[in-house]
C-alpha cells in the first residue's frame, strides 16, 4: 500500500515577518514629486492672482482717482462748490436742531423757549474760568493736593485694623521694612507674573528679517518689502516664530526667484497666507468698483460719462435743497414763535373770604 505524499502547506506569514505577524510593518516608498508639483502649482496661481489684484488696486489709487478728480473739477467746478456749501449749511442746521431738541427735553418748556435759550447761549456764551481757579477757589487759598495737617496724619489717627495687627504680630512701625513684614507673615512673597522669554529661534529669525527688510538697510524700499516688514514686527511682538519663518522664506524666494529649496509644508503655509491676502484685496476691490473713478483711465466714452455725471449731480443738488428747506422751515417756526409777544394773562379776582367762623 503506497503512502500518500504530504501536502505542501502554503508558507505562513510568520515565515516572512517573524514569529509574531502582528508586529510586522511594511515600508512603502511614496513618490512625493506629484504632491509637491500640486502644491507648487497652487502657490503659483495664488501668487499670480495676488499680483493681478494688487496691480488693479494700484491702478485705481495712482491713476484713476487723480485723472477723474481733475476731469470732474474742470467740468463741474461751480456745481461742486454749491454742493459743498449747501452741505455745510445743512450740517449747521442739524446741529442747531439737535441742541434745541435736547434743551426742550432736559430743560423743559416749548421748542420756542428752548430755541430762545439756545440762541441766547450762542450769542452770549459764559466767559471761560480764569487760569488758576478750580470750582471758584483760588490757588493761594486751596490746599495742595495730598497735603494734610500734622494733626490729621494717617500715622497719628487711631486705626482699629492697625491695633489688631499689633495685637497679633507685635508693634510694626514705618522703620520696619517690607522684608520684616514678609518674615512675620511666614515668609510669603508674592510672585510677579513674568512674560515668557523670547526663544532663540524667534530672535534668530527676527534678526535675519531685520538684515533683509529694515528700511535703513534698503536702497529701494518696495511696497512688498514694507508690508513684510510690518508683518515681521507684528509677528515678533506676538511671539509667532512660524510666521517669521514664512516671511523669511518669502524673502528668499523673492531674491532667488525659485522655490526649489523650500519644503512642501512651508510652501503650503505660504500659499495659505497668499490666499488670505488675496481675499482681503478682493474685498477692497469690490468696494472700489462702486466708485465712479474706477477704470476712468481706460474709458473712452467721456461724453456719455459727462451727461451721466451732470444728471447725478443735479439730482444730488435738488435733494440737498429739499433737505435744507425742511430744516429751515423748522428753525423759522421756532424763531417766529420765540419772537412773538406773549399776551398778558388776566389776573383772576380773588373771592372775598367769609370772615364768619362756622361754630
């Protein structure tokens, strides 16, 4: 009878990984070039968008606004002057109305009487107090601040807390110093809060940024370097070493023109900061787009813009005139009522009192 050949069992996992397969760890090599290329692409896009947005904002402030201001003054100088003067009149009337309403509320009486009191105060303001007087007391008669008679000295007055302290700890006079007081209290010394010292890494990064960005060491201080310098100062005061490292890396990238020697994690943090700055600049641009000066240097339809601006300014002037007339009507009504003579009230005749006593 032939014997069966034993079956070959599959090699167990422990044969390759050791006696205990649960502790086997495999090392997998990960190709990081694809991840770094993605981070680098994201960084380049954020940098391009930020530069484009900054150029738009600089174009508005440096070119559009000056050109639009000169064009507006050359065509509508008289109308702008009338608008400005009318706005000043409205502001003065609103201040007077506010004062009269407050006087009527807190001083009592009608609006006409409150108007009269306000105008009297404006025409005859109280004289300022002469120098050297406070609450009607001259300097020569007023006792200097902090000076007390010897009889009212704090040390000579009876203090129940002082008596209790001497009863518990013995006599304690001003000749006993603060050290003796602490010894009697059991050696208690209050600890003053100390600020954490700046780390060596924080100081090293800040010194490197000072050498690169300080205005005294720069021949030409660009707006970008000025922004980095202010950010570096704020980060140093806050103790943020990571932010200082980001700013230093940005300076190195600006000098070398490449991100080859920048780590992927640091490049990712720089990209996040660029996106944050981009959102802030886009928020400013969205507000500036509503300004009529936006894009004026690139406009060619100046005749159309001239007619639109004329209609807008004429409408603004008409609205201001209505507003001014409404305020003048209120003030004139108060003035007329205040100047109107009051009719004399007839005195009531007192009835004769009965002299008889009712008993």
